[in-house]
């Protein structure tokens, strides 16, 4: 069989039903991470009452998650490179299950914090693992759409908890939320281990990526090239600014709706879920658009500008206009992570290094996740909600400035 024939068959296999099935299973598996990570915001007031802690202390339950991810971001890339997809997947899912079970059994803040660290280990691994597999199954001409579908992992997990967590906490206690998260993670980890695997060869593309090496070329020294890649680090910094803005805003949105607009716990969670729900649409659509216009940079820059304005307005409007603002936020937010993830993989010039590129991006993700809730929470306590949300908008503007320096298509 000739080299040309081999690559043609690889393209057909990688972009057919098998690739999309792998993508769906990866999405289900990945959702276990945000499902457990974002169980705090919708029942934050319940946790505060149960443990007798302040708003800023409750925010630490989100921030400690990010500290773990920040420390483990680059090591996660090396773990994937060294041990492969199966072992990394087992470590990822197993850590989430273990952390959730420990959290369900905890009765004080210290043990609960420790459980969040363990869950953070699993989330760090998932965030590096899934895009690396997707990059191998989908060529450049379809990668944006595929990343867009997978990028729904965070909003999907968040939405589920916004709906389920308040009901579970009110009916069976806050620990039941942790047990539900552990059960979901255990089931999807089993599915991952049984069915998910990387593509048999690097995907051929109808439009070869700039700087890409031959499919059979060795990747020796590639990790060093990724760590020295200016564009990958700039994308990481851009994502840090975006995540600081988004997580800082969304972590306190249910509390703001309850305190500032008098909504009940369940109502506040449902309204806060509007942007997240719409992200399920904007993420894949944004990825498909980026494929069509052959640009990753333009969509994420436009999305950051829009989100900077909209997030700043959220604390300054009445309730009716706030709903419109939240809808608009949801329509632009999904575009940003989708296109940044695709750009990071492509910036390496070798899809086999996608996992390491995502590890660098995860440094930014977790740095933003750490700083955002701390800044917004501190300003909410000291200066009020309007200034707190304006600070979240300012963080997105920093992403516009840094993202403008990135040299990607």
C-alpha cells in the first residue's frame, strides 16, 4: 500500500463515525471534572452555613482547586507523554472519584479543602488529555468544530450542577451533591477505559498545518520546542485573563442574584445558568465558524471584547436588562476557549504535541481560575457588586491586549 493510500484511508477513518463516537465519549468523561469542580457556586450559601465560613473563605474552595491545577498543569503534559492515554485517563478519573468521596465524608473545612485538591489533580489531567486525543482524530479543517463540541464540557457540567445541586442539597444535604459527582465520575471513567483510544495515526488534513512535520517524523525534542514556543505561552496568558474574568464572574453570580435581586437559591442558580446553557450552542458554532473563515485569532479576540463589556454591565443594570446581558454573554463566551484550544494545538506544528501545548494553556487556565474569584470576591465584600463585576470585565480586556500579540491564523 502506498503512502498516499495510507493517508487517505486514515483521513476517512479519523473523520468518520468512529471519530465522532470517540468525541462523544470524551465529552461525557470530561464533564465529570466541571461537574465536581462547580458544585460549590450553586450551593455556596448552604456550604457557608454548614461550615460557618465567610464568602471569601467559601471562594477558597474554588481557588484551591485552581492552585492544584496550576501546579500540575505542566506535569500533566509530561504524565500524558510518558504514560499514555489509558494510564492518564485512569489517574484523572480515579482522582475525581477519590476526591468527591473524601469530600462527601468530610465534616470540616480542612478535609473539604483536601478533597478539592485531589479533585483538582483529576481535572488537570482531563484538561490536557482530551484535547490531545481530539487533535489526533480530527484534521485542521474539522478541528475547530470538534474542539467546539468538546469545549461544552465545562458549561455542561456547570449547568447540570446549577440544576441538580440545589435540589439535592435541600432534599438530602450538601454531601449528596458530592456522592452524585463521585458516581458520575466512576461510570464515565469506566466508559473511557473501555472504549476511548487515540487515532491509529495522525490525521491527514485537506489543508496541511503550517510547519507540520510528516506523519512518520519523530517528535524527539518536541517538548522543549513547545515550552519555548512564544505563541503557546501568549495563548496561555490570554486564556488566563479570560478564565479570571469568567470564573470570577460566574462563581459569585448566584450569590449576587440572591443578595442583590432577592432570588431564592434555586431561582438564582437557574438564572445564573443562562450564559452557561447558551455556551453549549456558541462553543460548537464558534468552532465551526473558525474552521470556515480559517482563523482562530479573530473569533477569540472579538469574543473577549464583547465579554469585557457585557460582564461589566451585569452589576449595573436592573433585573430585566440583566437577563438580556446574560443571554448576550452566553452567545459569545463559548467561542473563546474553543478557538484558543485549537490555536494552541496548531501553534506547535505537530498534533502529537497537542497534549503538551494544552498543558501550557492549562497553566493560564488555572492561574486565571485562582485569581478571578479572589479578586471579585474581595471587591464584592469591600466595594460592592458593581465594581466587582467591572473588575471581571477589565480582566477580559487584558486578554484582548495579550491575545493581539499572538501569531496564529
